[in-house]
C-alpha cells in the first residue's frame, strides 16, 4: 500500500481534515474533528491505525498477523495494520471506509474526540 494513495483516499472522504501529531510522529485524518485514520511508523514499518467495532477488531487480529492493537489509542476499538504486510489494498480501503463510517456515527451522536475541544 502506497502511503500517498492511502492519504489521498482518506482525504476524499466528506469532512476529512489532515493534521500531524508530533508526540506520536503520526499523520492523523479526522472527519469533522473525529479521528478515523492515523498513518505512522511502528518498529520502522509503515502502519495505519483505524477504528472498528470491538468484534471486528478481535476478528481481524485473529485472522491476520499484520493486525494488532494500537499503541496510543483504545485497544478494544483501534487496530493498527502494516501497510507493507499481507493485507490487500482492497481490504485496507474497506477498513478505512468502515473507520470513516464509525467516525461519522460518533460525530452524529454528538461525541467529539477533537483534542482541541478538550
């Protein structure tokens, strides 16, 4: 998976905004203030963190060695996956879409994860 293509896809989502989090050395993509994707390096490898339901997170981690709990985020909802691993690009795009939908539902429910609002 090419990081540039991935970020272009993320930014094509309605309400998408990109920022950089220095403390984590990560590019964050939010939908109207709600984080849905984070591109960073883990152990020197390109990685992507995405939000899912806890059930999907468990399933992905069981079925794919390239998916694991996110270091800086809620581990029951957030999974990190290697961008240079065995997951197909189509699977990654599907998971980005699912994460964006989760963020959209969170925003619609009136919950903000925007750090500037804290």
